[in-house]
C-alpha cells in the first residue's frame, strides 16, 4: 500500500498537478463527487459533495482552500444537478434523495434547520432572502416538478408555485429554469414557457420544436429544448437537440437563429466577449465533441473547434497568460486538458489521467483567494478533486489539501 501511494504522488508532481481534496472513503463505497464555488463576505468557499453507493453523502466545506468542516448525511441525491445553493446571509441549503432539505451555516457547519418534503430534491436555488425567510426554487421528483416555496428554518410557510413538467426522465436532463423578478422561464418538451409565478399566470409559450425543422419526426421526444441560459436582462439563449441555437427576447420573440448542424445535440453554453467588441459571445458545446464560438452581436459563427470526445459541460474560460485574451480549457473523458484560444490554436496540452467520464469538466476559480485562478477537476481513480498548478508556466500554486 505504501508503494502505491508513493507512485501516485510522484505521478502527480511530474504532471504538474496536485490533490486539492481526496475522499477518505474506499473505492467500493465511492460513486461521484460534485464541486461548487461560492463567494461570501470577501472569501471563497469550496463545497464538495461526495456520493456513496449506500445512499449516503458527505459535505466538505473549504474557506480559501482550508477545510472548515464536514458533515455526513444519511441520504444522497445522485442527479444531473447537485442540490446545493448558498443564501446571501451564509446559509448552505442541501437537498437529498429522501426529500430532506438541510440548512447549514457555511462558516461554522452548524445545522440551522431541517425541512421534510415528500419528494426527492434534485436542485435548489435561493431566489430571495428576507430575514429568516427564504424563497427557493426546487427541482424535484427526478426533474418532473418545479416548485417555488417560502420557508423558514423548520417549515414550508407557503407553496408559491408548482408545475408538473411532462417529458422529464432520469435520462433527459431539463434546462435549468431562469428566474427574473416574478417571471419564471422553463422548458417543457418542445416549448419555452414564461409564467408569472406570483399570480400563477402563463405569460407566453414559444414552440421552438416546430422551428427546428425535424420536429414532426420526433413528436414523441421527451424534451428537445436544451440548454437554456439567461444571456442578459433582456434575452435568453436556447439550444435544441437538433443543433439549432436561438436568441429569444423575454417577451417570447425569436430575435436570431443559427443552425449548427442537425446531427449536433447541444449540451451546454457560457458567455464571454472573446473578440472584444463589447458584446458577450456564446460558447456552445455538443455531444458530438464540437465547441462553437458564436458572435454575440451578429449571431454568426466565429470559430468551430473539433475535439475527440463528447462534451457535456462547458469548458473553463480564463486569461491564463494575462495577455487580455480568454483561453478555453477543455477536458475530455480520457483526461486530456487542452488549452486553446478562440481561433482554434492549441496552446498547451496536459494528460491528467482518468476523470469522471462524460461528466468531466474544468472549473476555473481562485479557491485560495490569492488573486491567482486555479483549475480544478474531478478524478474517479483518486476519488477526489485535483487542481493543475502551472498551465501557463508561472510559479506553482502552493499545495492545498483537506487535512485540517
């Protein structure tokens, strides 16, 4: 055993990355981990959720790279989302498979509340904090239900809005809803909906399935709209499984459309001003292994990058060499990190070994709050989170681990 551990350490150092967090669980128990980053009172909090085969999970919270506390929870939620969010007053909300909603103090780890619901909680989003009352969006029952509730630390005070979503299954992931004031935007099968959830009134429904050409051949498809994200205060960007990308207004009007190819199932997106024209551009990924950069002003293709593996989560974006230009940091399921510019030039590649398969992604964040961003990803064989030290040949990031 000592020999194996030594070999891993040498391998890590030689490839210029280190372990930030390693689960203390055996490989027989371990299934998956999720990673979230929160900013609270000028500090960076890293929250890691380990999921185990026996429906258990472990929450570990770090402040600026140093472990604060861990909690063992009896039930885990294994889903496309991780069921975690942080309120503006420092309360960490954690949902689980049995319908329990835990509330922890992010700094002390003290449990501040426990609410029992009757459905599995897949995702939690804090909409509003008002003294001791919180307005939450919950995705429940394996993505089949959207619910907005007002809660205290012990009970659900009011069920503000509830919507049973048709077509969601554990194999068809929904676009995460967008909330803007009293408006809730969500997808169901072939349409994007806008409702005023306060008065429970539908504002509009836009059928993007019929705008994608192949709709008639896929009339029984569970959900063809994915992904959907808020572009700015006035617009949403919406993709379809047919490779179409739409820019729609929050009044339900199609502003622009571009087809990226009918064979491309779009999977994720993020927004950055790559060409420095003052308008954010759209980075879009697909299950066929492509990355597109779409001009945000003209809604035309700036760049199309072919990788050798499916991409299910948007790559990391950072100015690694501090030259004023964003680099794209992509990780494939074989564990190869590629750093490229938006014009498709490969700047650097590092092989870090296996990752969590198709769910592998890179997170770029300054986790130790020292002004230098770290690049983090999940490793299945190491059962934990690793970070890459010097992609841009700068000084190595100090070693950080989960030992108090």
